[in-house]
C-alpha cells in the first residue's frame, strides 16, 4: 500500500460515522454552497471599492476559469482513477456519487486555492479567512472519497500558481496598483511593494 493510499484510507475512514459530519463535508464540495458567500464577498468588494472590483473581478474570474480548465485537461494527461473507484476499502457516502473517472488534480482544491492566492497577493490580511476554507474543501475531497491527498496537493499548487500569478500580473498594471495603494494603509503599502 502506498503512502498516498494509506493517507486516503485514514481520512476517508472517518466518513460514515456521523450523518451531520458527512453532510457538512458533502456540502463543502457542492459548488452551490459557495454561491452565497461568494456573492456577499463580491457585493462587499464592489461596495468598498467599485473601481478596483470592476478591474480585478474579471481577472479573478479568468484565473479561476483557467485553473478549472487546466485542471480538467490534466486529469486526461495523468489518468489517475478516483479512489472511490480504485480502492475497494473506500467509504462511499451514497449521495456524493464518485464524480468523473479521473482524479488528479482536484479541481475543487485548485479553484479554491486560485481564489485564495489571488486575494492573498492583493490583500495579505485576507488569508486568515480564505486559506482555512481552502484546507476544509481539500480535506472534504478526501473525506468523501473523491480524491487522494496528492490530488488535493496538486490542485493547491496549480491554483496557487495561476491565482497568485494573475494577481501579481494585475499589480504590474500601474493604474490598478495606484488605485490599490490609494486605499491601503502605510503598513499594507509596504507589504504590497515587497
């Protein structure tokens, strides 16, 4: 048994013991669960700095879209069968299904990491909210049996590179950078420049 399979079984083995916990982790993997908090965050971003949101929002959307596309294509390159299909000891939560055939990288993990990395580069203080969500979503993918731990780690790396890179590129645009610097405190200005 590989280390990855052993880690998968250790985490996935926790499933099925509590209907409430199972439901919680199932909902974390459901894209519609993030619609309301996402919409609230967008409304807040527009309310607090409309111009910045109108410039940064499409770049963020493109970064997450690109991450999702690349992750989907990589699944066909690596062709790693999902653990819920490949590991006979996997605990399957009935309502979760198993997802597509291939698992590497986890698109859920990649997309949430792209969002968190993007926000971390632009707003360093956002990390205390975004990264715990990324960790919970990644854990949930293993918990419900859809991914191995390395699928999640691969997704985090993919999303972090694309999301962080998109935010870095946005900061290179002088007009956006000037607008961002006009609304942050002097301490945050030093963080943005470094």
